[in-house]
């Protein structure tokens, strides 16, 4: 299951991690966000223990969203070593996520 990243745990779970983190910025009211939800869950299972895959609910965690300038969702950030190394915006096919993960992990 995908992690739930929050304003409270983001530093430890993502920024301090030595693994690649894939963060899906989403909201319950966002149709495209709900559409890629199952893909995010699949990636969390497939890369369990190798890549941190999780979600940030933008309505509940405004600080992280502001820190990264998230203005449209879904937005997926790829973070490694505390730095954003890549980004996808909008609903994407699973192949696009796999390509980015393999490129950066």
C-alpha cells in the first residue's frame, strides 16, 4: 500500500531517505487523481522496499504543496537525496511512471 506522506512525516520519510521517493499530490475531489490512484498502489506493491511510493493529500497537507509549488494535480514528484529529480503532471499511463522510476532509482 502507498505511504501517506504528511506535513509531519515528509522530512523523515522522503527527504532523509536514501531511496527514490515517488510522491503523488492528489485530492479526493480530483477525478484524474482518482484515475491514477490504482497505478500508484500497483507501483507501491511492485517496488516495496526499493522505492518509497506515497501520496500527499493537498487539502490536508498544504505546507508540502506550497513548498514544492504544486498548482495543479495530480502532480507526481520524484525525489532522491532530498532533491526533486523529476516530475509528471496530470494523469499518466503506468509506463511513464516506470520509465521515470527506472531512470532515477
